[in-house]
C-alpha cells in the first residue's frame, strides 16, 4: 500500500475533526463587529462588539469600577453601561470597542471595553 | 542631520549589494560558476555590513538625541531612561524593521559561513534566496518606511516612548521575538535551495535543522517573554489573549515544532523529505503573513503598530514567496514517490510523529481561521470576530490529543509497535489514572482540568520512566544520547507549562474591593490590608502608590501619570509570586473620600509557566549542543541523497 493511501484515512479523520471544531466553535462564539450606526440600523439580540467614540458625559460610580457614557460614531449614538477596570488611556474622545448586548431599555451593557488606540507602539505623530 | 544621510546611504548601498548578490548567486547556481558563487556570497556579506552600519547609525542618532530625525523624535525624549532610548531602536515600525533586517543579515551571514561543505549549488541558491529577502527588507526601509526621514525643523525635545513600553519587558521581549521571526528565513532559504539544486546530503539536514532549532528556540523564548510581559503590564491578570499579534507569533512556532519532530523521521528512516521541506517553507510563509497582518492593520488588534504604507508591499512579498515555494515544491516533488515505496506505518514512532504533525497543522488552521475571520467575513458582508472561547473550544481538543501523543509517542518503537509497547504504556496510563482519581476526589469538576491534567501527568510519567530506565541501566546514555534525553526534559517542561496554564485558567479567583486606609479584604485565603497611599515623583512621571499589606509583605500597586505625554496614565500591577499561586493586585481607582478600589486576582501556578518554559529551552539547548545527530540512513550513503527521493 502506498504511503499516500495508508495515511489518507487518518489525515482525513484529523482534517474532518479540525473542520468540525472550527465550524462549531466559530458558529457558537463568533460575534458581529459593528459601528454604532450599524447596530442602530440592525439591532441584534446577541452579543456584539461595537466601535465608537467616547463622548464627554463619562460618569463613574462604584469606586471607578462602573462607568456609563455615550458612544457615538458619525451619525448614531447609544448609552453604554460598563462594569470593570478601564484601560489607562480611557477618556472622552478616544475610540473604544465595547463587547456586550443592547438591551430592551436601549442601553448597551458591556462586559469588556478595549481602547482602540491608533498605535500602542508610537505616540501621536509629530506635526509641526 | 549627517547621521540621517549616512544611514539612508548605507541602506541604499545595502540594497544595491543585496540585489547584485541575489542575481549573481541565482545565475551562478544555474551555471555552476564557482567564481560567481563566491562573489555573490561576498556581496551578501557586504550588504550585511551596510545593514549593520545603518543600524549603528540609527542607534547613535537615538543615543545622541538627534531630534532632526522623525523616528528619534517620535519614539524618545530627553527624560526617557538611557536603556529605553536605546530600545527605541526597535520600538517603532521603521526601527523594528531595520532590527529585523539586521538579524536577517547577521544570521544569514553566519549560516553561509558555517555552510562550508554543503556543495556549491545549494550554497549559491541559498545565498540568492537570502539576498532576495534581505533586499526586499532593505527596499522597504530605503523607499517605503525609512527610519532616517528628516524633520524640516528640529524640535527641542521628542515625544517620548509610549509609557506602556517603558518597562523592563521592552528590553528583552521585542529583540528576541523579532530575532526569532528573522531566523525563520534561514531554514527556508536552505530548504528552497535544496529543492532548486535537486539534492541535499546529511550535512544539509544538520545545517537546516540547526538553524530551525535556533529560530524555534528564539521564538519559544520570545513567546514566553511576551506572555510574561503582558501578565506583568496589562493588568487583566492574563498572559495570553488570542490577539492576532500573538497568534501570528504562535503559528510559525507550531509549524517549526512540527518540523523538529518529523525531521527525525527523515534522519532515521529517510522518509517525509518533501513534507519536511514543506513545513520549513510553511513556517516562513506564516512569518511573512504575520508581518503583513501586524504591520498593515488589516485585522483589529490591541497591539497594532502604526498603520503605514508597508502593508501592500508585504502582501506582494507574501504572494511572491507563496507562488515561488508552492511552484518549487510542486515541480520538484511531483516526479517521484516517497522513500523506498513502503508506507510510514501508523502504529510506530514515525506514525506518532506524522499524527503529531497533522494535529499541529490542525491547530495552525484553527488559529489562522480565528485570525483572518474579521478580514474574510468583512469582505463577504458583516464583519465577525472571535475571542478566547472560540480558540479554547476549537483548539482545546487538539491540544488534548497532542498531550495524549506526548504520553504515548516516545514509547512507540520505530517501524512497528508490538506487544512490548503495550506493556511500556503502563506508566503513563497509571500516571493519568491516578491523577484523574485524585482530581475527582478533590472535587474538581471542570472538564478542561479533568482531561488536560491527567493527560499531562501521563506525558510526565512517560518522560520520567524513560529517565528512570536510563539511570538504572546505563546512566552514560544521558550524555551520549543527549538529544533524546534533552527532548524528554523539554517534554517535562511542556507538561509543567500545561499544568500552569490549566490551573491558572480553571482556578483563577478575582475580586473587586473598595477599601478605606486600614480596611481589609479576603481573597482566596489571602487577607490584604490597605495601609494607605503616597505620591512619588520619579523624573519623567509621578506615581500614586498604594500599600497593600498581607502577612509581612507589602505590595505596592500604583498608577503612574506622565505629565509630558498629555497626562497619560499607566497602571503598575503588584505581584507576589509563590510556587503555589500569584497574588496579583491592580489599583483600579482612587476615590475622593480617600478610599481606593482594587481588583485582586489569585492566579494559581502561574510561576510554573515561566519555570516550565525555561526547562523547555534548557532541554533543547542541552540536547543539541555539540550533538552529532544519529543518521544511520544517511551516514551509510557516501554520496549525497537526491532530493526529493
């Protein structure tokens, strides 16, 4: 029996398993990555990640571990309620990605908040 | 100013020399002209010298605070400590590319110098491929993303290094991981050279393997240092986030891990030659792919470099490398069958290696899909992303199967497994069974712990029983066959890492507390008392330091503020490490009423990850220093083996 024939069965089994694992895992845990206006246009019940800019109305409570603010992009905005530690560079004006759920009350309840800085590896480009 | 011209000139000279070396070497390999082969090689050395010169100039510009250079201004300032100013060399896009090019040139030169007996044609083609890669990088540096660009007005001070990077980790992680990336080009060059020349001998295998080992070791150290740095700096109590930037560093490491195992089948049994070449080529393609992903910003990541114009160039380079190597493998391997016509048997050592390879490639596929999903789904419509749960669900079972192989594979004999093999498996089986029972008795009900830890114990039992057998019978084989026992040591290190990952993952505890000075909180058996806070002025930044007492120790989580950088804040985590667990305290916020809010983690066995990682590297280094690999199949043949057979 040639090498290719003898190994084709185990290789197919492994490939099939890998394919199934990728398919089922990404089906179960992939989230949509949208902007605020996209979410406003197509409200989804599931978990999503939403990118937008933090507005000036940041309010902290609970010893700084709970924060509410408005997230906005060009055309739409939504209130965000987040509990957890904030990234160091969090402040009004930066772009953040929040992961969570838009509830019936119109408030986005986030469980993760990432600051999407243009670059972690350089500071602002020098402008004269 | 003069430094900028000198540096840019050196890059251009290097580019010309590199291009000359590439063309001449390919021509010389084709025509087998000895003189041209030597000239081509020396042109490569000269291009390397020019790269070294450019790197030295950039470093000098940084250390002398020559703010006429955009790069120096954007990545350092007068208040940055000197060691970090020096590290600014690889702290930004352009400089890190130059650093990469430098390592490529130096390691390429070393590989060509050390390749004396490989045969002229292989050497000529390897020089040509290395020179082509070097020229591509020098072209990007000279034309697209030059670190020597000038400002029209020289500012009095620079913008400074991003505070997140002002850390000891900056001094060790980036240079190691970038050197690892650069080193993958060497085995790739020699693999393609062997395919082009149509032949390779035992010396070629040893040479390629040696540089694959070097790249792999650097990458192992780079990954571990990156995990350690993220754990100490980022403040979320974790060391691995399945971020695209982390993923693209992991994938070439996985491919090379596969190669280091399957190349033994080639050494011992003369099989899998084309397969091995494919793995070496795959590792390099994954490096180029990763560089494209990381540097172009096409995939959202928390570690993204500045988005710049180099993305399309790297994409073009990736396609060129892909087409070149796929065509090469297809043309050169399509004409003949593998080995002596007999198949690699499934139940044997070589069968275990092949299965391990398939599983590792499966893991690469999982990681690759998770990394490119935003890109692919974005092109097809709605952009979708996956997080850690995807990777755990999809790669977890594959890692479990790999652990099982780690327990069984080393006990399987070459060629064919029989009844004796089944008897040999009693040690890992016993180790796994005992661990499972102990975990169940202790009340552990987490599936990942109940599957992962017994399999890890089985793998440890295999390695320990092999060591025990050697010590009882003939202790001298530990030295004489050090590659084998070094590998067992590395396996044990891996088991320790797995135990650390599993424990810190399954049993991590986390609590948020707000405390007035004098107040206490209890987390996972630790009682912490907040003693108060103070302000410290540390030159380029001020720190608000909180004192947390537990037992006779004081932990000092802090928040730093960099006035020179628009008041950017940075959290300093405080960690108390014991072999059993890390107590990890983050100062989350300070409040107006004098209280402070802390996020406290108890992370079990995290120290095992670092210790186990060190054992892996020690095992691999000890096992291969001064080692002459056992190659009965190839040593028997005096004439070079035709490739691929």
